C-alpha cells in the first residue's frame, strides 16, 4: 500500500488506537480487542518491551499497523521491517522524516507550535499529531489553519468519548485514543476493551 492510500485509510477510519502494553502479548491482545470493536488503525508503541512480537502476531489482522513513540531513524527502520504502515513520534525528528520519505511511509510527528508544524510540513509530513491535545481546545485547529491552511491534525492525548466529536467537528482528520482503552483493558479485560472500541466507532458512524 502506498503512502497516500495509508493516509486516506486513516482519514477514513477516523480513530487510531494507541496501544501501550506491559509486554508484547498484552499489546497484541489489546490490539485484537480494538479491532474486534471496529477500530481499523492501531499504533503499537515502542515503549512496550519486545513490541516486534506484537507486530508478528497481528500481521493477519484487518487493520493498519503503525509504530508509535519512535524517537530515532534506527527504530523507525526496525518498525518498518516489522510491518509498520505508518510511524508516529511524540515530537518531530528530521532523521525519521527522511527515512520514512525514502520508503514511502507516512510519518506523523507530535507538534504543539506553528513553527514545529511548519518544519514538519516542509519535511514531507502530511498529518501532524497534536500532542498532548489535552492542553488545547478544538478551536486550536481553526487557528492553525489560518496561517497554515494545509495542516492536517490528529489530536492525541486526552481524547475521549465526550470530546471526540468536538475535535472532529473542529477539523481533526482523525483522533488518537489511548489511555481510555488501556484503562478499560486493565480494569475489565478483553471484553471491556472491545466494548469501548465499539462505542468510539459507533460515535464515528453517527
């Protein structure tokens, strides 16, 4: 799948589940629960020990697999070899942008300021992660699109069922959900994660 097809699918599905497991097995189970609930884009974070095992376990799943918390080009390359369709960082890393451009992989770095966003766009990033989004209001997207009308933003951090539509209506191309989903799994297990994922996707359908 080429870069623009991957970005189109992320924009179409609207929800990216950010998975932080205690180990690769838990990350894989939580990912499968999210997919069963209807989520079609999964971000497996490199803060999870041995996360490549989760990539292997999920290769046949019906969802895009991305790598999150990628801090350098070496990790980005390992993630792409493991099967990552897109790369996400908490902040912009030029070496990661160069590598992703080389291999036609979407790179979505975390940005908080106009300058950071302009720098990321100039390096070929098509979608930028507003992180942590809980420090901003949804109206921030409109403010950014004034001077930078081509910026496409995916807020992540503090997104939940109560505010997700506010962000999407404000112009977010997709949302990243993480803490809610991880908490549901920790407190209620697999079925609780499936149920919560379904609620997010139901709201998208509405």
